[in-house]
């Protein structure tokens, strides 16, 4: 199966990416079938060979999520953008648990605050009666 991927190039902390076609299982730093353009995230410069990309898509090449969004931004394909970031389920569960614990703690503190003034008032009323 063919894939259209980004291949990282450039210096340390100054990357730019080449858009390439290769077998899905192959390493993007190795051999590839064709170079379809580049994307520089620092200068926001992008140059893509639109007709060649459409050709490879017609042959069954699947773009990665980032490439898919890049092709949409450049107007080469018309579709909705794909959410690319992976969400760690463990982090989501931890955040939910922390939020629940905080809400429980707030509810307990609110109950304690409501109960304490009534006790103080009842104690002052008792003292006044005596």
C-alpha cells in the first residue's frame, strides 16, 4: 500500500519537511518513489506538485493526517480536516478523576461552611437566653 508522508529534513531545531510517496511500511528517511514538494513550518512556505499528488491519490496512495490537512489548506483536495494529535486515554481518565475529586472537595467545604454558621448562631442564642 502506498502512502504520502512527510519526511523531516533540515538542521537541528530548524526542520522543513518533504512530501514524498513511498510504501507505507518503509522508513520516510530512506528510499521513496517520488518527491511531491516541501513544507517549511517556520516560513509557512509550501510548494506542492498538485497534479502528481492527484495522480498518486488516484493510484490508491493514502495521505497521513498531517499531509491530508496540508493538502486541504493548499486547495488540492476538498474535504474536512482530520484531527491529527493522539489523545492518551490514561491522561483523560486522570483529568476526570481530578475534576471529580475537586468537585467533591468543594461540595464538602460548602456543606461545612453552611453548617458552621448555623451552629454559631444557635450557640449565641442559647447564651442570650441564659
